[in-house]
C-alpha cells in the first residue's frame, strides 16, 4: 500500500505505467493540507481490495482541509462485487482526449478490448466525442507556469539552482505573460469542469485510456521531453481533477514489449465506492495478470 497525490494525473499515470491500481477520489474525500483546486490524495495498491481497505482510514475527515467533504459513513468493505454488478450500467467510451498526444495503437486496442469485456458482462457501451480542447490544456499549463514562477522567485539563488533545468525553463517562460493572458488561462479550469460534467452526465461511468502513450524513458522529464509542451500526456486525466469526479486506473492489458496498459474508470462526483465496485468487477473479467517483477538477485 502506498499514497500518492494527483492534480492532473499523478496517481493514475504512474499506476497505469506500472500496472497497479489507484483511485483518485472525489475532491475532498481524502483530507489534504494545504487544499488546492483539483488536488487529491489517494491509495496506490496492487489490487482494488487493498485500496478499499486503505480508503477506510484515508477518508476520515480532518478540519485542516477547508475543502473536506462532510463526514460520511461509506461502506468501503462493500467494494467486492461480482461481475454481474456491471449488468445494465451505461459506460461512455472515450478514445480521443481532444488534445495532447495521439493515443498509441496498442493502448487503444487494449481499451477497446476492455470495453468488449464490459459489454459481454452486460454493460451498455456508447462511444463519446472528445470534450477537452487544446485551448483548455494550454490555459491550465500557462497558469501553472506562472504559479511555479512565483514559487521559484521565493527561493534563494542556491535553492533555485537545484531546480531541474526543464522545470526552470518551463516556469520562466511565463515571465512575459500579461495579466489578461494568465486570467484567460485560469478560466480554462472552470471551462474544463463544465465540459467534463456535461459530457459525463448521460453515463454511469466513463472509460478511457489513462495515458495516450506508453512510458517515456525514466530520464525524460516528460513524455515529450519539451518544456513548451509539458502536459501533452494528461488530456484523459486532468478533466476529472477539475470536475472533482472520482477516477481509477486499473490494468487492462500489455504492450507487445510486455509493459502494462491502464484503463481509466471515471464515475459521477462523490461515487467513489461505485468506481471501486466497477474496478473490482473488471478485475474479475480481464485477462490473467502477469507476475509482478522481482527485485534483482531474488
């Protein structure tokens, strides 16, 4: 069991690339200090059951989080459902984020196969059109650049010199942004929220790739390795941070090279337990999982 934080995909993306399970809870479900727009903490585990167990502890309220949800007695132990739980549920199938990197063929094939398995189990699958835009993604990126530039300016020169050059170049590019430009960027957070809620309202759950790309090299600061295009891999994940909806990553297949591929399962706001239940049902109908890697020498 491990914990992670997520403001644009930082729970789901590594979970997808490592073949583990994670739940990005609804905003405020797990207290976090300091609270911030879109920022959540959640469990990272090998199986859905361990995440449900961890949520029993993580979801206890804490007054230090001014965005904490009201205390709620959630039956986390009721996550363990059979595959027939899927019967009749309506799923939107999102294969195009509308922005960022194009989905790699192996990832699309794995997600389409997951949709077929859900449909075979009795779920109703309906294709979705993209609801994000490059303007939304770029606006959020530009606002975060300014926020990071302000943070960096508060550092001493010796501290600032330790910041990864990629991050320094990314943040310092905001120095010439006008106030209007930053405001328009900030406005894209709400535009993203409205678009996501509207697109999902017809469905019980939405499934999609977690990431459009297979893992980048460990040495690369981002999949594009370009500080002017740093967020091209979060088009499927970031909208659910801004809409405050719960979203999970569960392994749904493997590339030809043997790397895991994550399926994102997003639910309606506050339906964290429902996302866990759907994820648990999917665990039981997906293809057999490959053994976990062992540390060298064991």
